[in-house]
C-alpha cells in the first residue's frame, strides 16, 4: 500500500472540522453519525472501511471515542497538524459553552424555576443515553456472537461490578479467537465514487515517526500541570484530586465516553462527595446541550468540585481552574493515545483477528452503555434507590413508592420526540427543560 496525495487542503479541512465541532450534539453516537455523514458520505474523504476501522480502534483504547475519532481522521488526512486541529475544534467550542453553563448552575441552581429546568434536562438525558445505546447496538450487535458478548458485558457490570478494563480484555480475546473469520467492512452500495483515502492507501514511514514524537510531546504537556498542582497544593487538595482522578479516567477507563462516565460518577459522587447524583445527571444533560464531546461533563464536575472547596482561591476562580484542569487532563492524553496507536492500527487494518477483536470490544461497550442508562434512570426517576445483595451479586433496586411521576412524564415526552427522528436534540432538551420549569412552578418535580 502507498500513501496518496488526496489533494484536500488543510484550510478546507479546518472549515469542515469546525462545522463538525459546532454541530456535534447528542453524545458520541450522534457525533459519530455527523462525522460519518460529513467525511464519508457527503465529501468522500475517507472510505467507509477506514472510518469504521478508526472507530473500532478508538473504542479499543481509553478516552473519548468521538473526539479521538476526529483526531485520528484529521491525522490520516493532514498529519499531526490535521489531528491536532480536528481534535481541538471538536472540543473548544463546547468547553467554552460548558464553562458558562457551570457558572450559571452554581449561581442560580437553587432558584426554583432554574431547578426545574435542570430537572427537565435530567429526565431527557435518561432517554438520550438509551437512544445512544440503541444506535450503537444496531451497528455493533450484527451477529448472534456479538450480541452475546454485549449482553454478557452488561450483566457483568450490572450484577458483579466487573471493572471496565477487564471486560475490554476478555471481549478482545474472545473476538480475536472466535470472530476472525467474519468479513471485513466494505463500502456501502450507495457510495459509488472512489474516496480520497480508500482502503488500499497506506502511510509513509515519516508520518508514523512524526506521530510517535507528537505522542511524546503530548505526554509532557499532560503531566506538567499535574505535577505543578501536586507540588503547589498537594495531592489532598481538591485540584490535586481532580488532576489525579481525571488523569486516571483518561488512561485507564476503556469503552469511550459512557464507560468513563460510569467510573467517574462512582468516584465523584460516592468516593469524593463533590456532587450529588442529581448534579451528575444535570451535568450530563448540560453536556448534551453543548456541541463537542460528552466528556465535557467532566469540566462541569471539575468546576462544581473546585467551586465548593476552593483551596484558598476565590470560588469562581477556583471553579474555572478546576474545569480547565479537568478538560486538560482528559483531552491531552486522548491526543497522546491517538498519535501513539494510530500508526500501528493502520498497519493492522487488514488483519482479520484484529478486526474480530475490535468488533467484540465495540459490542461489549454497548453493554456498558446500557448499564449507564439504567443507572441514570434509577437515580433520576426515583427519589430513593437501594441495593440488594445475593452473595457476590448486587443489584440496584429503586423504591417504587418514591417514583417521581413528573420526571417520568418528561422522560416519556422526550422519548416521543426522539421517536419522530425529526426533532433536533437541542430542541428536545429545550422542551424538556421548559416543562421541568413549569412543573416546578406549579408544585415540584416529585
């Protein structure tokens, strides 16, 4: 395979990546769909096979899969500059919006109608996560074997709280051994024209070397502020804890944004006590209203945590630093991981065993997403959620007597709007937020 001069300029690509970043609402599933439509279907820059291989590779490694996919594709097209530009333009607009929303939340979140707005967003996000599961499952649970892997992954998390990395390793091994005979992805029949980067186009050795040097530079850029915070404030400070927790999440949590959120929710709510499960659901809902990666919710968590325990700084200033630090230690490692793994991933594109492992991992991630959907539904639709244990098995058990019927109604409204497939995600969230505010003004969301 030889590298091809595709003739697409970086300036033209920047305009497209900026547009993708500004229109990427609805979580990873929706963002990946936007990228596929713009990059594969509309402009024919990358073949469908290469797009799906890049997606599966990004699902294999830790980090936010949609942002990493943008970085991977940008690197394929224009090297390091293209990867950095695509990933940054995917994150930056949403981060600015999320920072403003975080400030508004801590300033006005106790006002009744504002509380209703956020409650409506929480109910809507339950359905959005469920829809994300359905969308990804349709693309990944395409055989009986992959569906079994996905269901087993869901049960492993739900009943035994099996760590995400172990699920990924087991699923990858099963896929490597058992799915290697499956046919690889092919171009959809309606995509007749030759893409700028087709399956047979390869990479130059220099491009791979430059990617690995960029990965090393990103490693330094990631660790430098972490070391500075630890040295100045200490590991026991809130900012030190933010740097440590989100750095761990960035490099140890496999399965994309939803899998990372499952881990972070447990730590931020249960271990550190920075915020409540309702705050967590609100943050996720706010992330759904902003363009860019769903993991911008981590900036919300960092803002709320640092604002509540400012380490001697003014609360708002501490919140801004916490949000920025959370974003930095989440997304800089994501660049590092893509630049480190993409050259090897491209060399293995035609390897059937690798393709089987990637397909199995993607199927397993769907099970993790389904578990997250149930977690949010339990904590948003019920005021009280307990836990039932049967030996090593544990199961969340909502108290039906504490059902929040107003929240259930808003979730049903969101479900109906989503089912039409004609109403934009932002409009659905707006309807649910206004409904929540109205319910609060006339009697609460209980």
